[in-house]
């Protein structure tokens, strides 16, 4: 399989063959696991944030694996991949998983019983000495999909984390996290907010906090705008620090965007300077902290609000050694803009059929 065989038009983003989907799933699974380990190793987040980061990432990996099972032997439908500044499955695929599992029992009742399918497989393999048809394999994959995949582990457009005590010596007493999949960018984001609470029991106010986060902080926007909106809508909450992690894009052979890292990798794959499974992944961490407070409102209904400092942006790139060398040779000015030199992660090796 060469780069020229992978034709993925931006409007449909459907790969050409099941072989390419196998390749894609192996790549995304490998890249994401490497990223989780590297973020932890490089201490880009504190220990509590890392644990939350891993939990949200596990939901993403679980969902992508569910997609692999769902489409494994389906010749009539294909998973759609977003190719521009993303590299993740199209958001609608996550939505389809969630909708499927809402009707899980109904689908299971329509499927061929497992015992019948087992008997059919044995008869075909042992007695007829023939391979199992794709239609039967798809039936088996559907049984696995609907009987084993759990709806509560699917990465939804907005995933709310619990309110926790902040780590010792933090800027505030409490920590809340959430994650969202920005539909316009087709990338996942993970957010952390450190805050103080002006009340006796935080559980009495948690529903209000959850609702405000879900309705105001479920897409990428200016971080200080997000912070101000949360602060204004929650009078009993004093946010002190908000951190947002942008996961991606994943730069690989499936991407078709104008990103300089993506373009460099695609060009070098095309020239056979690097293997087809070469990749890099970008990650950006934005932070905004409260510098001081001020009061706003009338004499009888003043509200204490935060005065936010300038948003602090940190960009990182993770890539295997060969790709880091390539980027230093061809895009040194881009690497100069990173918060740190590119972090090395393991190379991916896939046995590609010719």
C-alpha cells in the first residue's frame, strides 16, 4: 500500500479499503497511548491532572476500538475520518455509537442467536472446509459490538468530571475537570478549573456548576472569555486557574490539511524518505489565571469577579526520532515556537501488505 493508494477526499473522508481502516486504527491506538505516556513522563500536568487526562483518553480509545469492531466486516458502510487539522474519527461517528447503544436490546433481539452462529461456523469450517463468509463475520462482529460495548464509556460531545479536592499547595481548594469534542475542529479537548467555593457544601451547588460548564464551555473559544463567563454565571464560585489541553491534530498519511508539520510528513512519505506509518502529534496547553478581583453590579447586588491575566499558551510536538530530525531540517522556524524541544516517542511499525 503506497501513499497514492490512500485517496481520501475531504468531503467524504471515507477510506478505500478495510486494509486502510486496519492501518488507521492501529496508528491512532498506538499514537494515543504514546502520547499519554509522554505527557506523564514530561510532567506537562501535575499528578492529579495526569490521572484525569488518562481517564478521558481511555474513553476516546475505547470509543475508537468500538468503531473498529462495529465496521470490521461491514461492506456497506465505512467509518468517516476527519482529515483537516484533526486525524480523529469524525464526531458523528461518536454520536452514532451512542445512538446505537441506546437501542442495544432492540438490535440484539434481531441478531442471529450466538449458538446458531457458532454451529454454522463449525459446520462451514470443519465439514465444508470453506472460509466463513463476510456476511456471517459481520453478524458475529455485530454480536460482539452490541453485547460488549458499554454506552457509559463512549466519549460524548461533553464529558463531565467530578469535583475534587485540589492537590496540596494549589492556587485554590477545589478542582473540576471536563472534556469536550469540538465539532467544528473535530478534536477533543480536556479542561481543568481550580476554584474556591463561597458556601458550606459544594455538593449543594454542583448541579449549577455542571450546567454552566456544559452550556458555556463545550467548544474552543478564547480562554479568558470562557473564564469570565463561568465566573459571571456562578456567583458562589471563584475560579482561580483554568487550563485547557488541545489534543491534536494527529499528523499522518491520512491527513490532507495545510498544516506545516502534516505537509512536511506527507511530502517526505511521498518521496519515500520516511515510512508510510510515520506520524507526529501536536498538543497545546492554554492557561489563564486570576490576577486580582473586582466588584461589579449595583449597591445591593454586587458580585465579586476575577480579573484575568493574559492567556499563557504552550505548544508541543511529539514524534519519533526520525521525524524530529526531519522537522529540524525542514521546519526549524516552527520548532523554535514550541514551549520545549519536540518530545521523542516510539516509532510505529505496521506490516503493510503490498
